[in-house]
């Protein structure tokens, strides 16, 4: 085990040295800055931010975030979700699922089964990652 760890450390150090020698760190920083500048330009051009307020508001409830987390983990039915502590009654769960569905965070691929639409997975991951630790 020690030999494998030592070998991995050596290989990482060699890769980092090679990147630094080629100016890789500078290029990554410049590329990141260019991407940030492009993103800011797009934000400036986006005229009505209030259009997304309902979708963001749907995520502003701890129960709804827990529902999304549990659905990602495979609990895709109300029956399975009702086994999670703190989510309330099945009626309360349905209420929150309707809100998430209305704002596009969930859909029902089959009757009684909930899932996050593929086009929302990256958005959800980005929002949660951006706010992690805040």
C-alpha cells in the first residue's frame, strides 16, 4: 500500500511539474477568466431575471430539497418517500412534488414514479455546488 501511494504521489508531482513548465497553470487561469467574462456578458444580456424566480423559489424549501435528494438516491415513489423522516404525510409530500413538477424540477416518466428531467440535472448540480459551504 505504501509503495502504491508513493508511486501515485510521484506521478502527480511529475504531471504538475510538466504543466507548470508549459505554463499550464497560467493557461488554465486565463481560460477560466475568459469563461467568466463570457458568462458575465451573457448575464448582462439576460433582460428579465424574474422569469426564473418561480423555479428558484421551488428549491427554497428544505423539504423539497430533501425530496429531490431522495429521488436522486432512488426513492422515486410517494410510498418510498414517505419512509423518509421529516417529509410529512403523503398529502404533504404530494403537495411538494406538485410544486417541483410545476416548475420543471420533476416529471413522471411512469405513473406514480418521479424523476429529475435530464435537462435539469446539471442545473440542479450547479446550483447546489455553487451554494455549498455558503
